[in-house]
């Protein structure tokens, strides 16, 4: 049985890791380089690095901080933020990323996923989606959750996977930072729609939330979280031991 992955997320702004609630009120946490090294040495299966204001500010991702971060980790590293062209994919991969996450760039240019997949392979292209309920419909948001695109989320995800996205990070804006558990309704719909790995993001508040996620939706491949790991409320090695004790495969 394939092990379930536990993935910490570094939301980086101005070279520092920050965290907010429902994409608002961002507060300083730590150095991404130091935090990445800590996670690499303490049980994380992968690491996600998002330059969270690059798209909104219309600039390229900070490559110096990324390069330094990539040097410190020995687990797969997914990087996103300000990815708008295949040249951006190339630059980030050369900085040490293993996979590249695209969100607003794919919304701006829907052909980007397909072009990147042809150049670098499906396994390198991660579709990241920020999803929020609007009048009962799951909608895609762009620019770090600042802009409602009006697009229906499940159809957009299905289209991008069809174009070559090899993995999907589903971030629920409704549950982000609230710590009441993952958005199981949204995740179930995504798992039904695609046959690539699905990563759940947004809502984890305690170890039991991961148990509920993997028991309820065995099709979800990984759980991603930020603040509960950053502030030491959940230690990844302890979480994995709990998962295994409850019959959920995890790498220890």
C-alpha cells in the first residue's frame, strides 16, 4: 500500500516564512532556509515553498532564497509563486526545485500546463488551486486568493490534469488557517474527478485531522499544513507514528 505523505508548506513573503488565517493577517514565522532544514531532518516527506506575493506583485520568484533553501533539503521540493512561463519553470528547476507549482500563471495562460508538461514531464508540473465557495459553487481564485476568476473549480482541475498536470494541491480558502479539519467535501469531488495524486491543504489543526482525512478519503495522497508544524503543535514524526498505529501507511 502506498504511504501517505506529510508535507509542510513554507509561505514566503519578502524572504521570510509567514502564516495567516484565510489568506489574511500574515505574521512572521521564521527563516525559510532554517525551517526547511529542520523539516528535512525531522520526518517530512516533501516540502512546498510558495512565494505567496509574487503573482499579486507581478514579479519573479525570489531565486536567491530558493537556491539557498534547496541546498539545505534532501527531500523533494515543490516551488511556486510567480510562475507564468516555461522560462519560469526552467529557472526554478535550475535553482534546485524538483517540481514546479503553477496557479495564477495557468489561469492567465491555460496552455502553460501543457507546454511545461511536454518540456519537463508531467511529474514536474503541479497544479495548485485556491478554492472558495461562492453562492454554493466551488470557484477558483487567483493572485494568492485575492481575485475570484469565476471559474468552476472541478472543471478547471479536470482540464489542467488532462493537459498534463501530474499532481494537484487543493487549498480550501474556507478552511485555511481555521484549524477545524480539511475540506472533505471539496477534496472528495476532486478525487472523483482526476486520477493523479491529490494533496489536501487548508484546515489541519491537530493530528486527528490527518487521520480523519486519510480514513474518509483514501484517494487523497498527502496532507499539507503550515502553522501547526511551524509552531511545534504537531511534530511530524509523532503524527506518522499515530498514523501507522491507526493502519494508515506512513514512512518513518
